[in-house]
């Protein structure tokens, strides 16, 4: 939110306040090296003060020589005089960049808390004549791009990309990557016939018979034939008894579903019965018989394969669809697993940072918060107006045209710098107003200077500013006032409170806070207005930082004053 000052608010108000003075004594005198200069040249304006050695003398400070500009104030020179007196002298270097006739106003020197004034002085500023036929002319220099201050955003981006890359790699490695198959997995993918033949080869290479482990040998042998029959002929071959399995094979043969010879069925039945006897320790066949049974089973597997009919095209298509469906299921499983792990990591990260930094801060960082972005952005420290107001703000303030009438311009000058508008999230406005006083008015001011320090009543100025808020549509304005002192010791009036701002084309409004700082020095009024959202911690921190940075004088002037 922001507030732009208009001349209609303050123009008439600034005309009714004037400064006073005491009558000057011969203790204060002035000297100048010239009263005629060209544009940009400097005048050495010297103030001499003869005072007692115990007297406290305060020379003018800041831009009190307006309309001339004080470029530099040299250090005070002290010369010993007779009768316990000092001659204190100080030289001010003054200049002006516009031609014309100007009057240096009377300067106030305080001696032992009593004001003394110098005489006013007229100065002529002449133009500089240039012979364009002899003077070389050059093109306007191009705009120079100013590099923005560096930030560490790229480091955080690099860390985020690195974390995402690590998570993506882990998900790929453990979920999406086609892992190399183990030997058991490769065997499991073989067709049933090939697996049965391979299992028989491994049984032949085993040392069951060498160690006389006939029971284990027959158990493995019968499992091979049962497994093959279970996959290709009868899907309950593994859990059926010998009698049930043989009965089923005969039934399938009689039904012409398989063309398996009866001799092969009889051999299978004989071997399964022998295996049952070995299992219950009722028989112990010799090794040669066991080898013959293995050969018989090997041939039986071949005969079963030959007896099975070739799958039809429809069966092949169904088998292909089954495989594709299995692949889709595996892919869906991987997707769901990836989503679940990603959500878990996101939630865990949010909770972790929330516990450390606060959940509101983390939420604002992810979603975005305008006040937070301003607070954590690259702040700008600069001076605005003349005399300068030194301040640090989240964004640079831009000059705003005052649009004063010609009549008002003859009586005062106004410069305004602002960021934002009254309806924005955040705004800062700096306004400097200088009352132009004719020579007669300056003399009258000098005569009453001891009575008033400033031409402005800060209380009335703050009231006029509040009326300006109301003119802009603000309502429910609460007002509090207190004394305010800047970090470098400048004193002023602080007006603060809350207000409601109506949103255009809406029945609703927003609640906001405002801070109004007013400083006055003779014929110069300086105002700083800050408006910001209510119940916004980031905005509160911004305002505190801004107000802690306000200085009305540069550091070197402050040191000279001390």
C-alpha cells in the first residue's frame, strides 16, 4: 500500500508559519570572497564569532543557506584574543547551479543559548557563455547498466536440483531400472518343458546317489514330473495323490484331450508308487534302478510334450494379452510406488523444515508471500530529497510529480519519492517541502527566531495528512502520537495507528497500519509515510528495519556537529 502526497493537502497549510529571531550583536560578523560567481562556482562564506573562552558557540549546520547550496563546511578555526576571548571562524563553501540574483538568508549562531544573526547578503550568479563554433560537442553518453547486488539464490537452486537428482536416481535404481535376473529368475522364465529338462540334468549331476540319499533323489524326481504335469496337463498334479493323478491322466486320454501312450502312464504310475514307498521307508531301491527311473521320467516328459495339442491362435492371443496385462500391472505398481515415496519425502521435508523454521514460514516460502519476498529481497539504501533523508527500503523509491499550481510554486517547493500505492501490499513515501520566503519575510523571521524553531506545527501537519488518508478512501482511522528520535539524534513527531482501505469495485476492504514521521527545521518540512498490512509479521519486521535506518543528516555532518 502507498500514499502519494498532493499539493491540495498541504499547499495552503504551508503558507501560515514563519520563523523568529533575536537582534544581532556585533559579536558575529561575516566575510565573503565575492558576491558574483558563474554557475557552479563556489563562494567562501566566513562567519566570525568573538566570544568568551567559556562560552558555548554553535555554528549553523546543514542546508540553512538556501537558495544557495552548502557544498562543504570546514572545521572551526580558533584564534586567541586578549582579555580571555576567542575569535572563532568557520568557512562555508556555497554554490548555485541556476543563474539569477539570490539572497543568502541571515544565519543563526547560538552563543550561550542565545541566538545571534548575521546580515543577509545578495549574490549574483551569472551564466557561462560558450562559443559553440569552437567548443567541441559530443554525443550523449549511453545509459550505463548497473549490476544488481549478488544473491545466493543459485546456491539454493543447486542444492534443490541436487536433492531432486538424488531422489530420482534412487527411484530409478530401485524401482524403474531393469535389474539383471538371477539364475533362479532366468530358469523361472523358461517354458515348462525346458525347465523340466534342465531340472533333470541338474538331478543327474547331483550327488544324492553318491551319498545314498535315495529318498531325496526320488522326492526331487517326482516333483519334476508333477510340476510339469501341473503346468501343462492337470493343474492339481502337485497336490493330488498318485492314484488321483493317474486316474486323471487316464481320463484325459480316454477323452482324447491328450494322446499320451498307456505305457507312459504306467511308467509314471510305477515310479510315483515307488517314490511313495521310499518316502515312508518301506522300500530302498538300488542306485541303478533309481537311474533307470530318472531316464524313464525324462522320456515321459518328452512323450507328454508330444501328446499335447498345439495351442490355437486364440490361445496364443490370450496368452499374449495375459503377458501384456501382467506388464501393465507391474508398471502401475511402479508408478504408485514412485508417487507414494515422493509424497512421503515431500511431507517429511515439509514437517522437518516446519519444526525447524515454523510451518507458516515454510508455507509462505513454498506458496509465496509478497511481504516475505520484500523483506528477504535486496534492500536499497539511498538519500532522497534536499535536505536529504537517508533511508533503507526494500525497493528504490521513484520521484512523483507534485503537480503544484504556479501560485503555489512561488511560495513553496515540494519533492516526493514513493513506492507503491494506497491499495498495494506495502508502500513508502518521502516528502520534502520547503517554504520560499521573500527578503522582508526573512527579516521578520529573524526578529522572532528566538521564539520559534520551525515554521511548521507538526501536530497540525499530521492532522492534515490524516485528512489526506480520508480523501483517498481510508476509514476507521485510529490516531496515536509520540515523540520520535532517529538513530542519529534527529527529533520529530510520530503519528501511527490503523485504518481500513476500501478495495475498488468491491464492498470489502483491507485492514492496514500506518506510520507517519514528521521533522521540521526552520522552513523545511520532511515527512515519511509508511502503510502496510495489519497482522503481517513480515511487514512489521520491514517497518522496524526501515525506521531504524532513517537519518536526516549524513554521518560526516553528524561528526562535525559533535
